[in-house]
C-alpha cells in the first residue's frame, strides 16, 4: 500500500516499504559473464520483488510527484565507500542486481559511454578534485536542478538511485512539473510551451570538442493533462528576452517549491525523468571510506530509437564540434 509522505503545498512523494522476502532466485555465479547475462538474471529476479507491482504502476501511470521512494531494500554486507567510481571488484553484488531488477520493471537498463564508461550500475560517490563541479561526484557545492542528460536525444526515461550509505547533510532535491506549473502565471506557462530555449551539452560528453547548444525546444511539453519537463539550470538558456524571463521564473519556482529528501541506507528513489528535475545539496565529504554512496541506473522505455547510436546497452552518441 502506498503511504504518502507529508507535504506542504506540493505533491508528496509516494513511499512504500520493501515488506517482503528477497525471493528464492537460484543461479550460478558463472552465469554473470557479461552485462546481458546480468540483465537476464535481474529480469528473473524482478518477478519476485515485493515492490514489483508498485514499480509497474509507477511506470505505467504518471504520478503527480514524478517520484517513488522504496524503503528497506535489503543490501547485504556493504564495504567501504569507494574513493571514486569504477574501482570496486568486478563481481556483481546484491544491491546491483536488485537495482537492475527494479530497473527492468520500469524499462530497459542502459548506460552512456561518457558516464562511468557506460556501466549499467554506477557508483555515485564524492571524489577529491571534483568537490565544486557540476557533476555527480561533487560534494561541497549544490548540484543544480536538471533533467538527466537534458541535451541528449536518448535521455533516460527513469533514473534510479539506491542508497548504500547516507549522509545526513546531503539532501536529494526534487521538483515535479505539476508543482512547477502550480506556481506560474499563464503568460509564463505559454512561453515555456514554445521552442524558445536551447540546452548545451554536459562537458563530460564532449571529450574536448567544442560545446554547442541543441535545437530549440520548449521547457514544458506534453499535453495539458500530462505535461512534461525538460530543463537544466546550468545548461538551458532562453533564446530571446521573454524566454530568459520565463527561465528565471522557473528557477525561482524551483527554489521556492522543491522537495528535499535525505536518503538513508536501503532507500531506492525512482525519478520520472520526463516529469521532474532533481539535484543535491552541498555536504562535507571526508574521503575516508565512510562517505555517502549511491548506486545509479538509467532506463529507457524502448531500445529501438537509440539503435544507431548504441553498442549493446551503451549509448555512444557523439556531441560537439571538433
């Protein structure tokens, strides 16, 4: 049963408990030879997830909160927080398999070549040297609100964040398109519906190439009954004075109405990337093996559109000018 969290003037994030056994999944570790075999195992595991029905419902029917929180995911034994992504042993762990199992109920897990080498499950940990950057491994600066890979033609449909080790000072921040539009006037709304905005490419996807803005796009798309949101506070710009004012109104509304959520160990947060922007507050990293540690996965509803730009499950689209 969904038990909404409390809300003050905006949509609560539906919250459910794991509330059930892990399930009896039998497999030979030797089966986990590549990512496709892992996804196959995760697909079988998905059939026994206690929260499976809620995840399927979330994928099928838009939620006003554009997010779902599952608490109490069984993690097993967790080692020290890695110093940076990609340094753990190559063997697959229980949290990774459960995260991919949840992802399979939402769609198809994918990776992006510039994001942690295209791994389907990525470690999100603070890294020395990136504390103030606008990247997932930052810590001492706020991570600005954004649609995940807003610039990308094959951006994720859902973003999944599984917390292995929390930090009370690190808040994940969210705002749904429903809550955004509730605080905007009609003229601003109409401007946001028009293709008068453009979004630059994240630097991690450029590999030294010159950045370019993408094609003009609206910030608010979809229908009046089911609006969508495409915005990156760091990379999206208005293309004329009126659009710039509308973008500033979006920023102001985000600052006023966003929700903050401190993830704890065993929390799985699913974000509807077409209907919400997210970020993270600044926090103090210690770099001693006890820092905040999330595992992240992306899904798309359909693999077919990305086929020309995909190697297996890794999307390889090239951006920027030489």
